[in-house]
C-alpha cells in the first residue's frame, strides 16, 4: 500500500517506520509547508499534523481522491464540514481521537461502566488526562471521547475544565508533564468508596500501529468511519 503522511513530526516518523515494517511504502510527506513526493500516488493518507492545518490537509487529500485516516485532535468544530466535503467527493474518511487498540477497548469499557453507574446517583464522576507538554489541545481528544461516552449513558450533559462543576457536568483535569505519551483516568467517587478505570500508554507505538491498521482497513472503501468499524466493535 502507498501511504501519504500529512504531518511528519515525531508521530509521522513512527508511523513511517511501522508502515515500512508492514510492507508499505511512503510516497508523500508533508510537514507544514514542506512536501516530498506526490500526494496523488497514495492509496491512503494518514494525518497527524496540528489542529490549525488538519482540515486543509484532509480536504487536499480527499480532493486528490485519496481517503484519509486522521488522528489530529483539536479541530472537531469543523468535523461536519469535513464529513460533508468527503461525502460530496464520494471518498472515505476515518477520524479517531486515539488509534491505540487498547484505548478503543477502554472506550467500550468506559461506556459499559457508565451504563451500570447511571442509577447510582451517590457517585460523582470526574476524569483526568495527562500528556506531554508538546500537546497543543486540552483536554485531549481521547478525554472528550470518554466524556461523550459517559454523557450518552447518564444524566451528565457537558464536560468542563473548571473544577467548580454543576451536578450535570464532568470535570476533566488536564495535566501536562514532560515525556508522558498519554494517561486517562475515569473516577466514580462517593462518600463510601471509589471506582476507577485507567489506561496508561507506555509510548507512541500503539497510536502509530493503530493508525496504520486503520489505513489498511479503509483502503478502497467509501464512507465515514471510526475505529469501531476497524475493530468491529459496533453492536
């Protein structure tokens, strides 16, 4: 498979290595305004760029008839615009707030726990996410996905970074520390006890591998997808 890398920083280079190990070739790279190769020759594009240019990258690839797997977070206010553009071009697009296979299983566990806890009003839910200091958005896209999963199965209506929450808000504590790939914790706390689930990434390899697996899966498909489709996790 021929891959275009939209974003050729640390993650892009890890994705490149894993893709080459799996027998693929890199035919195009883009790091901000610097490009090598030809985008049109790619079977799939993988975007791990920055929020400010992600939408332009995605549209450029789709306009070149190249389906896109996107792991860049922090731009989702334009998600519908991208989806509509993709449908207009009869192409394929897959967004994931986190491509780690373990995290996607963690999403399912989070949904299941939220469903079980919805009638136990004595528990208050809160979350914490810890990432490296280079991460540009807060909270993380993964934390937002977790919060949305909880909201879909509970009374909670929104999330906030403010520690002063209402009864219907989930507090997300976004922490930035050097060299932390990503740690996410969901906590249900009552006056009697505490229930906690946690996912800790040891490195970025899992994110990169999941992105390459998603690219392999989306090749030659049309439509809007997620990692649930890739991992066949939809009920």
